[in-house]
C-alpha cells in the first residue's frame, strides 16, 4: 500500500520515512496483545468447565465483539464494506 497526500502526490521522503517508523512502531503493539489473548483463550479464559454458568457465554460474546469491530474495520467487512 502506498500512502499519498490529498492531492495525489507523494509526500517528501523524509516525512514518509518518519511515517514508516511510526507505522512500524504502532504495528509492533499488536503482537503482544494478540499473543496474550490467544494464551488466555487457550487456557479457556481461566475457567474450569465445572464453573461455567450462563454469564460466561455472555462475557465471551462481549470479548468477541471488540475484535470483531476491529476486524470488520480493518478488513472492510460488515458495515465497513464499501
């Protein structure tokens, strides 16, 4: 993907280099969060099967709604589809 200014021209190389560093820095924040969520999911959200009640599915649905919003926006799906 190529980023451009509003008039269709490319920004100066120095500005683009700074933007690329900022982009990569922001991108690095995702991996630790995703790894922690995956570990929590793999551990059944720290819940033993004998402890499950009707509140647990509701909680998991709430948890799922947040990444769903992110994936819908990032992948341009659902209401974000063009």
